[in-house]
């Protein structure tokens, strides 16, 4: 943890609201991890007051005394004795300060997430002064921006951006306030969303190094470490993590679990303790070995109860599960890249062949020949939402089956958790389904990001709603995927060479009539603005010095005379139904006639 890079802010003013019951509500406007500073110097000895702290208001406008789940609420009775200043909360939470939880620096003290404070009506109430101290890792608020003609999408961006800033208070990506533990899945989504907002790479690296030595229990989570290492390299250009952990990353592919059919299984044979030791796995959450997760929560979750159906679309677990093998395939693809980066030529050849074999083994085992869909596992005919969008996301669906898989996942709506939505949305954008992806981003039912705003959350939530995870918290950054989905997918800005030396820009703005973004990179910020109406589709792009870009734009008319181009002498070509500009530098302005 880089505790020196954690900043403390003091918020001395808040919006004061006199409630109908006579209480005074203090609204600090944003939810942060911090502490309430209570100045009782004006009270007389023995005077008392009741103070509430919380993240959520009830329908009457006061702090919700029973918010549900792990949405934070505290009640304190304070008495003026000798101290003039009190800090609340003043008792540590046992769950998030013990076991695998990351400990805060002693200098920070006890903190909790909250937006509101409330003083109960009493003769002392008007004499008490409240302020807030809060903490976050260094964050450049001006590094990124986004706006569109869709107010809901703008609000979702703002919520996600704030979440990434506010949940950085520990200097590591954690899973929220309930546990304060780094998990690989949280770290991966945190990382991508952080990179869309700021060029701060150290939290991702610190979290990666922590998790390489302190991994958690889900099989898929181990296989996500290759993606975290790859994104660190791709966005920053730094090879240090890949070089330092190359040998351990090889082990983390879980190739040791591969069986004669070329697929991995965590249950076909007992997991050897010597191998678990080699990847630094120790019993975690009472689990002595790795277990497949698919999505979370699972059916019959102990918190939700035995009747709970889970977020996995009735996924059927078998000895050979399609999702962990989809992750396995992606890790082998990345290990080939790591071998190329580090000069392990024999490994390059080995992984190249393994990628080809695994693609075929995967399709041989998991494709249902009757439907063309992916099955959950080797001994079931059930095809879940998850089995299909994960395979599509990682490039495992053959061309002849893609349309059926795409139609199938569209029929399911958002039948997954907040976590898995990252990969579902990536699958949609990978396959050019941007119009539908925009519908999913902006939907306003209980399985959408806007619902988090409607219920009053000050950061993104751990789950779509309390009904889907009764112990959820309101400060879970794996819910902030729209930050990276908007920047890297909807606006289409991604690095195609390490450190953004080259960029790929493939916007898919769907029905939006305005979309404008500034995305930070290691070379400087990329500015992109797109407007469209019934006649024209207009693009303005400004790249930082030293960057080249390949720009792909939609085709409305096939004649080159349907384009007006300024800022470059490069003429586009028609490729795969797109106008493609190669080696663009600096500024470019394009108008496409519809």
C-alpha cells in the first residue's frame, strides 16, 4: 500500500436541512470513506446528543435506520465530558479489520463510507458543529470527462467515476467495505475503469502483486491475473510485472489441472497440495482448494437462503465446465504474448500450438450440435447465458454459430450479476452489437446501472438490488464497469500498441446524437466528439503528440464523395463494412453523409 499517496481531505461545509421531526440533516453531497468530526466545544458538561451517520435516506428524508444489507448506518449517543472533539465511527468493524482484510494505516484511524449525518432534535443540536475528513488515493479529476445527450448515461458515468475515486482509499482495489479484501475479479474491473479515468497505474500493480501471493478461492479469479498483467502492459507500456512474475503466471494458467481431453477440471482429480502451494494458495474462506464460481452469488447462497436461484442462469456444474475453460483459453492466449514479450521463444511455439488445440477441444466438448449454443459442461445439455457470452467474449465461438449465440444472449437480457456484466458487455461490443449494448447500459429496470442511482446509492452497488444479494454493500467498484465500457467500447478508444503508442478507435454510439469524451493515456489525453442527426454523422478527434491511430467509422454511403475530411490527407478504405483510416495523427474532422 502506498500510504503516502493516500490523500486526506477536510470537508468543513455541508448542506443543512431542517427535517420535519426537528432533526438536522447534514448532506456532504458525495459518499466517501471517512470519519465525522464532531465539535462539541459549545456544549456544557453533561450535555448529550444523538448523532446518526449513514449512506442512505429513507422516504421521509432522514437517514435510514434500517437500510438493509451492509449499507452503512450508525447511531451514537455523545456526552460532553472533557473532550471537545470526537471522531465517529469510533469502534472498528470486526469483519473488515480482521482475517484477510487489508489493514488501514494507523494514522488514518477508523473510517466508514457515508454521505449523511443527522443530529437528533435536542437543546444541544444547534450548538454542535459537524465536518468530515475523508480519504482517497491521488486522483486527477480533470484527466477524464464524458457527456452525451442521454442524461441517464451521463449520470451513470458520474457515479462510476466517483466510485473509482472514492474506493481507492486503501491504495489497493478491494471488494467493498463489508470485507475490505482484494479479489481478482474486483481488481480486474477496477483496473479497467480506473484506466479509463486516470493514468494512475500503481494501485493496479500493487493489487496484482498482493494477489499473486495472496490469491482467493474461485478458479476463474486465478485465470484473471493474466488479464490484469496484460492490461498493465498494454495501457502503460511497462513490462515489469510480466517479467517479474512470468514463471508464476505460467503456473497460474492452471495447466496442472488439464486432463487427457485437453481441458482443465478442478474436480476430475484431487487438487495436489504441492501445486496449490506453488501458486501460493492457502485455505481461503474455509475452502481448502479452488472451486469454480461462474457468477456470484450462487444458487442456495447461505446469506440469501436455500431457495435463492443465484445469478448464474441455472448453470449446471460438471467435471468439465465451459466457463473455466474459456478463461483457460484466454490465459493461454495471453501467455503466448507474455512469452513473446520476454523472449521465451520455445514457450511461444508451445503456447501457439496449445491455443489452436484448446480452441478445437473446447468446441468439440461444449458446442451443442443441435443448437450451435455452448453447453455449461461435459455431462449436461443445458446452455446458460453465461456459457455463451463468456465463450463469445473470449473468441471461442465459431463463425457458423455466432448468429445463434448472439440471438440467444439477447433473449436473456441482463441475466447475470454486476460482476459478469463486464464480460457480457465486452462480448456485445466485440461482435458489433453496439446498439443493443447501449440499451443495456442505459436500461432503467432493476437489472441496470441507473437503478443504483434511483435507489440513492452514492457509489456503485455490489449487486443490482438487495433482492439479488441480501448482504450487498453500496461501495463496490466492480459495479463501475460503465467507466471502461463507455470509454473503450461505446467511444471505441483502446490501445493497439503498448503505452498507447498506437490507438484503435472504433466508436459504436448507437442512437446517441451527441457523445463527447476525454480519455487519459500515457502520452496525453485523447479527445473525441461525435454528433449525428438524420443527415450527417460527424467526428472530431484530437490525438496527443507521438500517437498514431487506426480509426474505423460506420458506412452510410459507399461512395468516397459521401465523406468530408479535414485535418489529414489520408483517404479511408472500405474494410469489413467500415470506413478505415490508417496512421492518423493529430486532429481530424470527418463528416459522413447518411
